[in-house]
């Protein structure tokens, strides 16, 4: 009798385990695709405005491209500094490496993703750096909000626009490792 139950139960257990594995894999894929769905539309050039900065509002032209290692890289070439955005798209392990070359800074800040939603992604490393970055998809583009020590520091609003003569293939990667 136990042999009969064992022979009948074994395939059912195998089907159950395979189904459980399939659902587990599809959940991690959803997390990864959620991050990618939010960030990959950034590819291309944007005419933005830093509506709030310590120096007042300023133009914020930025272009993003996908690198060979699937990192999303963007550079904003500003009058006072360059901003280098590296989004490492790795599902739950996604992170942002941000570098502002203001005051000759060459040290990037590495921020893991701490919250992922349909329209917003947040990065912060509270133990090592007081910077918190939220990337939010809005009706006409994106809103990047940077908080420093818990206070709003910089707010950047991006709207899609191709600057004259600038193509994503012209973007040169730079800004430290």
C-alpha cells in the first residue's frame, strides 16, 4: 500500500515543486523588469531643468544610454560641474552610482535601491552617505529628487527633447568608478 501511495504521490510532489520554483523565478523577474520598465525609457536625450539647487534654478540637459554591461549611464554637462548617473539594473540588487564633479569632486556615491514601485525608485545608503535619490516617472517625463541629510537639496525635472546635434551614440562614459 505504501508503495502505491509513494508511486502516485511522487509525481504530484514533483509537479508541486516545479510550480513553486516557477513562481519564485517569475517573482524575481517581475522585480527586475519593474526596475527596467521604470528606468530604460530614460535612454536618449532630455532637456531638463534643475528647479531647485543650492545655486538656484538652472538648465539640466542630460543624455542616457545603455552600456555593454547593461548599466544605464547618463551625463549632464553643466556649467559648474558634470553629473554622472550609473544605474546598475539588477532587480532587487539594483543600485545607483552618482558623481557630481562640483568642487573637483571625483568620488562617486554608491546607493542601493531601497524601494521600487511602478512609477518611483528610491536609492539611499543611510549608513554610509546622507544622500537619498528618488527617480519618479511623471506625466511629461521624470522627476529626480535628491535629499541630503533629510532635506530637499536638488530637484530635477526632465522632459524629452533631442538637443541639436546630440545623439545617444555621442555620449562618452566618464566620471570615475
